[in-house]
């Protein structure tokens, strides 16, 4: 039996590989639409890993409606699955689109937050950054996503722009889907705690230029990496450039 890695990056890839393994079982019709999946322990026996990673993978596939949970019965296949590679490319295109939109919002939120933050905002930012922490092997993915969302919402609140805050709230579900998709990919990682800390630090010190630079350093390389994986245009010519944000 393989052992769950404790390194956050390796653990994210482990969850992704578990999702891939379950999707392969559906794609090759080992489990067909309407079939009940085995219990977690049996899935662990079949595909390896741990109960934790299997549960995280099943929750992700449930959120994407590939599976259906029936109380008292278990998980059922709700629809057929594309091949893992077809799904991964579709998934990456969605992540790229979400990151581009997130980038546009985050640049202006960070800029305004650096200009307008007060002591209440500073305390909130420090608290949310500490709560977010780095993803670890024992984390529940949904809980981590909520902690990440609360940090980004704290940045929007520090902008003291009500319209921008409303946009962030409406974008929250999209951000949630984006992070779930990143975990499911396995070859592409969400920006780490250090990248987020640099954005927060620049906002606390009231440095608009540094806050924008930190957002760019956090998100633009990820967008460029996805463009390369998708074989599409460089990030330098993507939505960020068209909007004059580079």
C-alpha cells in the first residue's frame, strides 16, 4: 500500500491521481452510468492511496456532478466520463479563464487596498493570512478553499469599494471551482502561501506599486504556464495585456 505524502504539492498531485484513477474506471466502463461505486476501503484497495485522498477525490467528482450521492446507499455514477486527457485539457482551459478574470479583479483590489486600508483591515488581513496557511496533507480541500476565499475577500474589503466587494462575492463560487480544478489537475499548483503573503505585506505597508507587482508575480506565471500547456498564446498577449494591466 502506498503512503500518503506529507508535502503539500505531492499531496495535491496525489488527490489528482486518485481522481484520474476513478475517472478511468468510469471511462473504461468498469463502472457505468447508474452503477454504485464500492465503499471507500474497497476503492483504496483497488487504486491505492488512503481513505483521505479517496474521500477528497469522490467529493470533487460529486461537486462536478460526475457522481450522485444517495443517502443510505452510497455514491453512484451519474454520467459517463471523457478520457482523462480530454478532461484535463478542458479543465485547464477553464482554470485559465478563471485565473484571467481573477487577475483582473485582484490587481485593482490590491491597488485600492494598499491605498485605503485601515487598522481594522490590517488586523483582518493578518488573521486571514494566518488562517489560510499552506495546504497540508491532512487538510479538507473544501475547508482550505474557504480559508483561501476569506483571505481574498479580506483584500477586497480593504479596498473600501462596495462594487468591487460585490463582484468578489459573486465570483466566490467561480474561485471555488477554480481551486477544485487545480487540485484535480495535479500538474499545476495553486499559488502558495508565500505568494499570498507578499501581496498582503505590500497592502499593509501601503505600497500600491508593490501590491500590484505581487499580484502579477502570483498569477501571471500561472496563466502563462496554462497557455503553454494548452498550446495557446503567451500570457503577454492574453486578457491581461489587452486590458493594459501588464
